[in-house]
């Protein structure tokens, strides 16, 4: 396990973004863990979170010109990543995000920020069914932008519409890499050696194909 992966898990635990117990997810499925990016909810946490995203993006070697954050959770993620990337690598990356509903006054439209162009990476917290991603793609396909990757905090390694995971569906259907700071397998490996949380490793492993 890389230092970046290990440190992110400990960071997520420290702000209670990773929780363990018995949870009912939006899909109705039962889970032994819950990841809530809404817990990165102050300036200190967002600054640190942005650094993890920026390092993951930089380490990938992707040639990127713009960061796109799907409404709503993707918005602060794109912003914090852009700031961290400038701080860590002295490169300015513009950002863009969408409104849930198009605005018919002022500047109008559904996109806010820099006009999408060049090589774009979509940034979000997780991908479950891929709905937010596909909504973003529908907007980006109307622009000159080219999608070159997707970046998330946690790859849950769950199934999507068919037998493939939602992440694999995006990789294969859109022919782009999906980067993640950690995967569920990383989390299980961490839990297996944790002094108080090790009992959840087997529970989560048993639910990976659920």
C-alpha cells in the first residue's frame, strides 16, 4: 500500500468520512461501511483533500487542461484540487461545474466557471451508478472539450448496470481511465491490520459482490 493511500484512509477516518457499522445505502443494499465526502466540510479538511486529489492526478501522468466538478459534491472537489495543484506543482488548472438546472438570466446556461475545452478530467467523490458522470458527459459533449479521465476518492468496486462495476463501465464505454485515491481493496487491506477495526475487513469483503 502506498503512503498516499494509507494517509488518505487515516485522514478520512480522522474526519469521520469513513464510518463502519450497519448502513442501508440509497440503492437499498446493506453495507458494513459508509463513505461520506460531506464530512470534508471545513477549510482545513478541503485543503488537505485537494492535495490528495492533486497528487493522484499528477502521479497519473494524464495531460489535463481543465477540471470539471459535477453538481453538487464535485464542485468543492474540483475547486480544492485546482488550488492544491497550483500550490504543489505551480500550474494553473481552470475549473468548470454544472448547475442542476439551466439559468435563464444573467450569464445563463448550465455551466459555471471556465468554458470547457481541451483535455478534461471529471472529479467526483465516488461512482455508484454513474448517473452524475453521464449527466456531465451529456453537457461536455456539447463543448469542444475532450474527456481524458475521471478521478474519484474511493472506488467502491461495486457492480453497475450489468455484471461490470460502474467504474469499469465508464472505463470501457468511454475508453478513459478512472483514477481513485483508494479502492475498497485498499481499505480492506488497511482494516486487516487495524487494532480496533479489523473485524470489518471480512464483513466488507463478503459484501463486495453484493
